[in-house]
C-alpha cells in the first residue's frame, strides 16, 4: 500500500451489538488499513456521516427508527457516491427493488458467513482501495 493512500473509513450501522462486534472482528480479513466506526441507529449514522463522510457504509435494514434503506436514500440524495451495503433478514421482491432504487451497491442476506460479507465488501471497495488490495 502506498503512503499517499488515505485510510479507508468504514461506517457500520447495526443496532444489534453482538452482530456489530462480529462484523468488526471480521473486517481485518480485508487486509487493508481502515478506520472503523459503529452506530446503533440510522439517525446516529447520518449524523456521523455528516460530520465526516465515510468511504463505505455497511447498514442493517431493520433498525429502530429510520431503516437502513432510508439512510442510504438520504445519503444518495445528498450526492454521496460511496459504496453502500445493505444487510438484511427481510428478503422480498419489494425490499430488493427498493434497495436497487435507493442505490445499494450490494445486498447481504442474514444469516451470512463472514467470508461472504468480506468478499462482498472487497467487491464494492472504492477503486483506489481495490487497486491497493489487488496489487
């Protein structure tokens, strides 16, 4: 990795602390330098993003208050282009269509294997990071 490459900033929005911690512990498998921030609600995630934008969003669909999908819609409306991954146990044609329309980069169904999540994240990493990871 080159010295001029900025550290990747990852925001996880997940209201289940246990799942959030498991994801946090799996992310070093990406093999990149990153800063990890977790939020327990979409509202908190939006506030954090507005303070300092992130390079990647991982969000659960079903959150207390605003859904993860609504968070993605709001960020896209503000012009955010970062990859955004929706993690959900609620799979339906409506949710998939809504996710596509909202600009979701990838969709991960619960339950999932951590290597599946890591592979999905690798596929949506910003180009500058993907080049560094893939050499």
